[in-house]
C-alpha cells in the first residue's frame, strides 16, 4: 500500500519533477525559483519517517529488538541500492516529461 502511494506521488505530481531538478543541478533549481531548502527538508523528513516505519515493521515481524538484527541482510540492501540506481538512470530518459510540466 505504501509503495502504491509513493509511486503515485513520484509519478503523477509536480513534486517528482522538482526533486529531479534539485538532484540534477541544485544551483539551476534555485535560479528557476524552486524552494530547494524546503524540498530537501521534505525529502529528509519523508526518508526518516519511512526508516522509522521500516524499523517498526521489522521489530513487529521479529517480535524483538536486538542490536545485530540486520546481520545477514547486506546483500538485500545492496540489491535494493542497485535497483534504485537503475531506476534513477531510467528516470533520466523521461526528463523531457519533467521539462514540459507546468
């Protein structure tokens, strides 16, 4: 459910194009009038909320909270990072869609 909401936010809103602009060239994004500090803060807040939610889900799944809980999950994390990097590269191909956004 959370993934569907995130996909809608990142595919169907102007927020996606603004994030892409800030990530592409922060100085140009400032010059175009985007509030870069607000965008960066909102991304940091969303990231921390999702990390906290992931921690809550992990603890509830395992019914315990121990310090070495993530041991052995390194390969899954690396695979997720590689997948995200590939998706970012694919998003560059659709940058023309962002340039035509209002």
